[in-house]
C-alpha cells in the first residue's frame, strides 16, 4: 500500500465521518482513529511491499443463531436528555458490522441493563470483515437501554446503548 493510497483512504474516511478504521492486509497494518478534534491518528507498521487494498467484503448472510450473547467495540457517543431530565449518553456504532453482547456464544454479556459501567469498560463487540472490534464506554454511568439485539447487523452511527451519566 503506497503513501498516496493511504492518504486517499484517510480522506475518504474523513468524508464518510468514520471515527475508527483498521486494516491488516498483506503485512501492512493500518489503524485510523479520529479524535475529538477530528484529527486522524495513523499508526502503521512498515509495509513489506506495495499492494492494492482488498475490496470490501460482502455483507454477512444471517447472524449467528445462538442465545443472547455475543461481541462489541469502542464507539462514538452523544448525549441527550431523559424523561426525568437526567443526562443520557447514547453510545453509537463506530462501524458497520454484526453486534454481539458477549465474547463467546455461551459467555455472560459484557453489560446488562441496570449495571454500572466505567469509562473504558467493554460494552459489546462488533464483528466487521472477520475482525472482532471491542466497543468501550466513553462514560461512567448506568446502562439504561440496549437498542440492538444480539447477532443483529448494525450500521455506522446506529444507537447501541443509553448510559445514564453519573
């Protein structure tokens, strides 16, 4: 992957408002994560040789058919007001993929409604292109709603959790 290709990719991600992107292809590891100031951070490993980026994978057929547990990753969030006037943070999906609430099919959910979470705690996993992306809480608070069912496909910016701030 050439520097020019990386620059074009970063510009495309910026235009699409993607907050986090990771690519591991043919010896090249690239991770782009936008911060609050919208500046992209691009740590990357040295490339063995220039190679074209792989085409995006087709959407997965059906979600796995196991219980209420699955996977998740770090997500962007915004705040809103609840009915009682308390402040809620809405955690949104930073990527397109499949939402999972636990690390394995038979494992306990990362978080459930009513549980207290701390900033940096894993909330869920989103599988994208066979990569499991942990979504971390950006807030301290109590989980008051889970908007997505386990194994459901999610879109960029889709609501995942509501957290009552503490």
